[in-house]
């Protein structure tokens, strides 16, 4: 589904807006626009009726109707924030969650204008998602740099000591805490393991046997 059901509040896995080309992004936007266009518009006075029903108590039918008929606004806001790290689909999804929250919160809001209030909350939800994504990207970049430092120092110490250095020796040279050193070591080891597994996909079984020795495979 392109929007959360009335009881939802979580977020889907991110689709970072780095790989898709213009054609892919255009197709995603076109699909969302087509989905929005299928919604029957509000008839005159219906929005206020729905708000009154929500004001009187939990009316999930009214919430769902108000949600679906406000998705055009969500898509317009998402379009203005494209190209900042998240796909327009992710922005639309996060904005829809913000819209849902605004519908539920509106009876207690100080802003009497529902459209103004919901648009502001929708935009805020998207901004929060963009900030979270930026923080995630920064964290990933720092981890990559730290892993490269670990690799470099491990190689350097191996040359100096004429043996493989211990994790503690690497951490001491890098001036890292034992916890940080072990965390980065685990990342480096996992990356090396995955690299080796991918490399084996391109090596013939006979070549693997020659490299490791038949005894590794239990052959007599």
C-alpha cells in the first residue's frame, strides 16, 4: 500500500534516492499521481462533516476518508522535497504518516484551519525523515572511514612487528577504546568474509581445491 492504514505509525525500509535515474523517478511519481487521482474528491461540506465526526470520538471511517482525500497535498509537498536523499515514494510515505497524525491531533490543535495544519505537519514529518536519513548517511561514512583506518593500521603494524597485530595493539595505535576497536574489527571482518564469498562465485571448484588443498574438503 502507498499509504499507512489508519492504525499505522511505523516507517518502511528506506529507498535512498541515489541509484534511480530520471526515468525511474518519473515512473514512481506517475504511479503515485495515478493512485491519488483514483480517489473520489470530497463533496462540498464533506470535509467539515468528517472533522465533526472525528471531533465527537474515534471514527476510523472518517479518518480514512480524510486521509485518502488529502493525499494530493502530500504528493505536492513530497515533490518540492525531492532530490534531498530520499525517494519521492519514501517522502510520500512519511508525509502520509504525518498527515494521519495531524488528522488525529486536529481536534486539539490551536490552528482552526485543517488544511493549513495538516500541510504543516505533513511537511514536518518529511523534514524529520530527511534529517534522520542525513544522520544515517553521515554515520555510514564515518564507519567506512574507521574501517579503512583499521585496515591501514593493521597493515602498518604487521610490517613493523613482522606478525599480525592484536586487536588491542591496533586500538592502541588508533587511540580507540576497546569497545570501538572491537566494533570496527567486526565490521572489517564481515566485509572481508563477504568479499571472499563473492570472489568464490567467480572461481571454479577445481581451483578452490587446488588453493585450499583436498584435505580441506575431506577427500582421501
